[in-house]
């Protein structure tokens, strides 16, 4: 049978038990408890050791051991937490270092690109300086340099004077980069196939470009209401002649950009289309641009080909309206009239794309391909002839207001399209009927 005394009671009685001060009955119960309880027996044995310890001291030791165990647990948890934090920090630090290395590599790459551009800029600055020197030596007109690394002829004009002489060593050039006060021209030279030596052609082309732009700007300012243009005619013009056959025009805030392929004589047409700045180029825009760019501008790049002209379907109509083989703006207008007469007399689709095919087939047309507008059934040259007729009948100012989409046909000319078209047809028959 288990002793009835609790450990606390026995431990309180142990000092008297050690000194034999207990009553016999109590001493017997303590002795029996010590036989059964190892914890109390250990305390009793320590109290009988050569350096006895009090029960209070033993209890304090037990408390300290518990506190130590708790502190060890807390410390272990803290160590694990710190280890986890350090591990995560190390992971993110390694990740950050990897990203930093990536950005450092990118920065090095960008620095290399910047250095390359800086070198290129320095090279062109040197060329510009050389050009300026050449221009000064050439009485302030123009300078020409040749960059052998890029096979580029570089022309630096003083003002817009383009009286240029290209030296013979530039025959292997592949590119042209020419800059003047009002325009910049870049060209991939193999795209051009002139019938004259390249250096002669380039000099003449640059000269005609300057004169053509100046003429068209002056003509529009003099003959059109100011509100139609605002500052459009004052914008700098960038012209690119490329190796592919894309033809685009775009008016930006500060400049006009023209891109063309081997039909480099589209220069005036694209410029005028950018001046019109309509979202879509249909019969009135294309007719207006062709009429001004080919039939009015004396510096147009659209040149008469005598052999082609004499073998064309409309040559009789052309001579009937007074056309000759001289390359003049008036003769180019007569070609458009003769083409239009022949289309109305014989039907469409017998000549080239601009002569006798509906303009919806032209890559310059950017309107609705399913347009029901009867004007879009004309060819580009027919539209130019019609615009010319409207100009002579109603005045260029009214034609410009209409072509700039400021009013409809009846508002511009006081009659409907069908009536005006019939009058134009009758006029062509009288002018070109052989």
C-alpha cells in the first residue's frame, strides 16, 4: 500500500528526519515514502552528504534548471528564425546580385552603343567640318565628302544652293546623304537607273529638288487661301529613296517625310499629298497632286519619253491638242488630257497603271477599295486632267478649297459632279478629237 504522505510534506519533514527529531510514527511514514519515491530519496541522500544542502537550495536549483531549459528552447527557436532570415536574405542577395550583373551587362552594352554613336557622330562632325571648309573654298556654295566605310557620298549645302560637282573617285558609292537648309535627301544609289552618268544625275536631281520645293511652296502661298496651309509649306522636308518599292508620305509637327523607290520622280506627288494631309488619297487628292506636280511644276521629275509617246495609243490625240516632244509642264498637261480623252473614247485598261487603269488599282490610292465614288473610277492622269479643267473653269482657289476637303463638290463649283464631268468630256472631245 502506497504511503499517504505527499512529496511536499516529506521534503518539509526531511530536516527533522535527518536529525532524528520526528515522532516514531512520523519517522516511519517518511522512511516508507523514501523507499517508494526516488526524487525525495535523492534529496535525502544529498542532505546526508559531507556538505549538506538545504531543501530551499535544492528547490532553487530545480527552478534554475527549468529556466535554463526554457531559455535553451527560446534560444534554439531564435537561432532557427535568424538562420531562416539569413537564408532568405542570402537568396535574395544572390538574386539581386544576378539582376545587378544582368543590368551591369546591359549598361555595358548600352555604353558600347553610345560609344559607337559618339564615334559616328564625331566622324560626321569631322565630315561636316570638312564639307564646310570645302564649301568655303568653293565660294560658299556646297561641299562634298566621301565616307569609304559606308560607301556614302555626303553633301553639305550652304543655303539651298545645289550646284555640285562630284569627283571621279566617288563612282563606287552606294549611298547619298545630302543636307540643305530646307530639305534632306538620302538615297540608295543602286535604286536609281538614270540615263546619264550618276554624278551628273545627282547634281541635277538635287538642284531640281530644291527648285521644285521652292516653286510649289511659292505657288501655293500665292494662289491659295492662307488658312489652307498654316505652316505646312514651311516644314523641313526629308526625302528617302530606298531599295524597296514602298511609297509613303507623312506630315509631322516639324517636318514632312517622303519615302519612295525607283519611281523617284514621285517626289512632287508625295510632297503635295503630305501638304493636303488627308487621311485618304482618292481621286481629288491624287488628281490635285499629279496636276500640280507634273502639269504645273516646271521642275517635275516626270519627263517625257519621246519613243514611248510616239508609240502610245493617245499620240494622235496628243498632237491634236498641240503637244510636242519638248519636255515642258504644258506638254505634260496635254499628255493627261490626251490620255483622258482616249480613256473616255476607247475605254480603260490599255496603257500603264496611271494612264488608263482605275486609280483604285494604284498603290498611291489609299481610299476605300469598294468606293462608289465615280471619280475613283478614273485613272490618276484622268483625275489630273479633270482637276486642270476645273482649275481653268472655276479657278485654282476653289479647286484647292475642294481638294482640301473644306466643302463638297456642289459647294465648291455650284454644280454637281455628273454635270461637270459631262462638260469636261465635251471639252476634251473638242480639244483632242483627231
